[in-house]
C-alpha cells in the first residue's frame, strides 16, 4: 500500500473509533437518564453526565434534592441527598483546585496561577492573553463533598483530553463546569441561610442562674454562716431573697 492509502486507512479507523465512542457514550447517557426517571420522589430539573460516562449529577429544584449517579461494573448506582447535606463544591484543572465554595464560608473563589473564580464561577482577572490561551489542560473535574462518611466525594469529569484554553473543547467544558459549580453554590448558600434563620428563630432559654453580683453576695452569706454570725435559717432566707430579686430584674 502507498503512503496515502495508509493515511486514508488510518483516517477511516479514527472515524470509526470516534463513532463507536459516541454510540457508547450515548448508550451510557440513556441508561443514566432511565435510572433518574425510576428514582422515587425525585424529578430532575437539571442534569449532567460526565464526558467519560461514568458519573452524573442531577438536581430536583422543587424538592431541594441532589442525585449523584456512579456507573461501576455496568451498573448505575445512585445516592439522593437534601441540599442541606451538600458541604462543598470545587472545580479542578489537572488535579489543581481553581475555585471552591463550602458551607459556612459563602465565598467561592481561590487564586490559582493568577486566576480568580468567584461568585457563580465567572473568571475575574487572569494571566496574560498569549500565555493563558496556550496553556494546555487535560482534565476538568467538578468535585462535590456530601454528608456521607462512607463515600463523601463525588466527581464529574467535564474534560478528559488535552486541549488549550483557547480551544472549543476547553471552553465548552469549563463553561459547563462553572454552571454546575454556580448551581451547587446557590444550594450551599441557601442551606446556610436556612440554618441562620433557624438559629435566629430558635427561642432563647433563660436559665435561673445567679448573676455574678448575686453569687458574690451568696458567697459572703455562706462565710458568715460558717463563722457563726448568722444561723442556717437566716442564710437560707437571705439567699431566697437574693434569688427572687435577681429573677425580677431579669424579667
């Protein structure tokens, strides 16, 4: 075979591989979507499957739930959590964290290599244009940490092949990752707000404990009783008067 025939054959093989991968990914996506539909008391309003087809993430905005799906040994397993059980969300590029939001902080952003991602994941600042766009990235992952001691982490991959930052593949992958980071960040902040509201509305319990000045007076009375200056009955009577006065001042 001539050189060009080998080139043509190689091209056909690459096309066939790409087609087979697309079909396989489509089958995985359909399988995961069927699994989502079968989950009781959960209706996905937004969903995404990783580019490798091995993990997925869905949100039920009405019921305030998130669903984490993992494919292992050909079987899709799922876990459903309340948004209150979502502790953090983080975007990684080639294993390096570029932005993170976690419960209690209400700040989503981290300086990494001169890039600041904050709010709902919009890039602010950055490196110089030529250096930024020529930088090569092989992986983009979204990592969630949930309230599960056996399996607290769930990752969804948005990019799994080398790409420069000015390439279409990278731009689409990071755009999708930021969207889901922003969505998870909204859920985390809502959880924080709800917890704060609960603490604010919780009734304050007033304990009938003596103030410092009353405690001092009782201590003095105890010393007088110990020294024999006042009787036990007089000590009890005066202590009762002090407690009564203290409670009236608090009321």
